[in-house]
């Protein structure tokens, strides 16, 4: 710290003890706009001008369609719908066929159908499908075993499965 710094420091201390004089603001016709409430706009002739932000008009919310519940773990129970010739013919009787996870039971399948498709099954039948013996050249093996569920719905209810086909 040099000699000149001590004089400078004393001068700063004296200046800080004085109260600053507040200036009176003139009443103007235009309300003041803070910098945060301003935006830069480009005019048609290419000049940048600072202008107050326009208030955005909030649109009324549209009514949401029938919202289904969060499916949660249902996607792990229902693996995929089985679209086969037999499954299509069961459609006449208001029955649908799904491949389900091997460790699930009828109650879990019923809850998953209710959550995903929003319909209440009348009856759930579960079938364990054995793996078949297969052969690829000299290599012999088995296909994996899996489980399928046949879902029966009440009159007037249906599931839209074949939308993408």
C-alpha cells in the first residue's frame, strides 16, 4: 500500500459519509417502462428500435379428450396383440388375443387391459404355449415358451388394435 493510496482512501471515506441527494422525478404522461419489460424490434426500414413488450393474450384451454390413466407397468404385462386368422375370427365373439409376460396372472392382465385400453374385461383366459423343437441345418433347438391371454369384453365394448394395418 503506497502513500498516495492512504490519501485516496481517506477521501473515499469522507465522500461515503455524505448522504446522496435524491432527485425529484417529474410527473410525466407516459408511464416508465423498465428495461426488463422492453424488447428490441426491427422496423421495416431495417433499424433496431427498443419498444415495450406486448402482453400476450392467453388462449382458453381446449377441452382434453377422454384422458386414459398413466399405464405404469401395464406395458410390461401386455407385450403385443396377436393378429392371426384365429384371433380375427374371435373378434365376432368380442374376444381379443394378446401375448403377455410369462410371469403374469389373470388379475394383472385384467388391470393392464383396463389401464391401456380403458375397457373392463368380462373374462380373461390365460394359455401357456410350449416351445417347439426346431432345426436349422445340423443345429437343433427349441423356440422359447410364452403365454397368451384371450380377453372377452362385454357387449358394446371394443378395442382398436388393427389401426396401423
